[in-house]
């Protein structure tokens, strides 16, 4: 009698019902990924060689690498060291620049400039003197050998320029430089406007 009054048990399923919903969600999220991998090889990829920013950066990288190689071989100076010498020699303020000013104009961190100055001072290329405008800072001045090296670095730059502009006519060279100067003026104006708006 007791056995007959028991209700039949529901058949057990292989997985709990809640896992079916989880599996469906997983399949739904997997489909877009599968579609993306199928479509991506057939998508038109952008041609970076036709983009102005890419070309300018690539030209600067190749130009700088060639100059660095020649200046190291002929002058014993890296491109970064030549840039620092040039910035000190042609300071816009008309006085010996401080390390902070060099960092700003060379687009380097103060720590990087300090390391560069330490090495160049130890090698006899530059000297540190107390700044006439800021007692807390040191002004950087060139030693005579650095002034001589600057002239040679300009000659190295002329050779790299000739290599880069091989095949260009005189008119094409003038036009190219004039157009790049316009681009620089536009970017400088944008930078000045952004800094003014921020202040």
C-alpha cells in the first residue's frame, strides 16, 4: 500500500536547466567573434604610406638614424649630443640656457637632460655655471671643442640632406621646405592656442 501511494519521480536530466541558459549566452557572444575573424581578412586595410603623419615620422626616423651613425663615426657624438650642442649654441634667449630650458626645447625629460649633461661635461664638451637669472639652476656653456664639433655636425647634416633630397630640383627643394614650414607654423599655432585655453 505504501509503495503504491508514492508519486513517480521526474526523470533526471544530464545537466541542470540553469546551465542551458548559460550555454546559449556563450554561443551568442561567440558568434560575433567568429564573424569578425571571417570578415577581417577581406576588409580594406588603411594604407599608412599615404598618411602625412606616418610619412613625416618615418622620414624623421630614417634621417635621424643616418645622421646618428655618421656623427658617431666622425665626431664621436650621438645625435642627441649634437642636438644639445646646437641648442646651446643657437639659444633663442641670447644667453646660456639652463637644463630645464634644454629639456623643454629638446623635448626630453629633465632626468634625461641631466644624464646627457653629466656625460658631456665629463668628456669636456660643455661646462656648468650658475645661471645669471636663476640661482637654483645651472647654465650650460660650450667648450671650444664643442664649437668645432658643431661646424662638423652641420657638414654631416648637409650630407644627409643631400642624400635625402637626391633627385629633387632646386625649385622642388624650396617648395618642399616652404610647405613644411607652413605645416610647422600651423602646429605651433594650434599648440599655442591649446596652452592659452588651458591657462
